[in-house]
C-alpha cells in the first residue's frame, strides 16, 4: 500500500538541534548552575534541582554535561580564562621584568578581590574531591596560566635553577592566595592595603 505524497517524507520525532541551539542550552545550564552554586552552595544542588531550574529533564541535562562536577569545572575554566586574558592584556604594556612580576601579582590578587564570588566558586566549593580538583588543574590552559607566573619570577630574579624557581613560585602563590583569602573571608578585619603587602613581599623575595 503506497503512502500519499503528504505523508511519505514526514520527519519522525523532533528535528536535531543546531550547534547554535546546543551552545545556548549549555550556556543556560552553566549560568543557572553558577547562580545556584553561588547562592546555595555546590554541595546542596542536585542535578534534578538544576534541571528543574533550567526547565529540562535530568536526561536532557546529561546530554550536555557528563556530571555536576563537569559543570563546575566549566565555570572554573571561564573564571580563569577571564583572569589570564586580563593579565595578558596588562603584561603586554610592561617590558621591565621586575615591573612585570609586580603587575602580575597585583592583577592576580586584585582580580579575586574584585570578584569575591569567583573566588568562593573556585576555591571554596564544598563537596568537591581532590581528584576532581587535580583533573582540572591538569588542564593545559590552566597549566600554561600558572607557568606564566614561574617564568615571570625567573626573569625578574634572573633565576636558572628550576628548583629555586618552583620554590619561589609556590611561596608567591601561597602568599597571594593568603592575601586574597583573608580579605574575602575575614572582611571585618582592617587588613593592610593588598598592593602594599605585595610590594613588601616581592622586595623580600627578590
């Protein structure tokens, strides 16, 4: 029995989404997750709750992200991309090695102080395991960003010993995060000016 021309080519099911539609859905999921994670905490938001806020089923959400941690890691990547792009823009205008290091440190700390919500999302999310953090830190984009700090220290202090460069890089990173963390989490205390602390820190290290 032959079908009429009007029914012969009728598509079955919903048409496939375009790349633009898929991208918009991913962005919506990420933005909704960011709002919920910041308001209620990462550990307190389930995939089911997130899907409900987005307006889709959990199965639909899993088509775009493998897991809840994958969404958080995507948000982390966005934050660090913003941080490092801003840093690159500033370093392009500075030639002197020591001034470059000073610029790098002040921008790094200043970024977190200007965006405390980013700091909490990246460094203070509860319910995240160490392997999940390690997987993200192993991302080539993140490694390149932090390697920039080591290279800048090596140039500013004319260092050749890789062990010394790592030691000073780790010390500097720890100190910068301490400055940012204290100012963000213990804001009631009258901390000294962040830029002034960085200047003293670099004088001592160099």
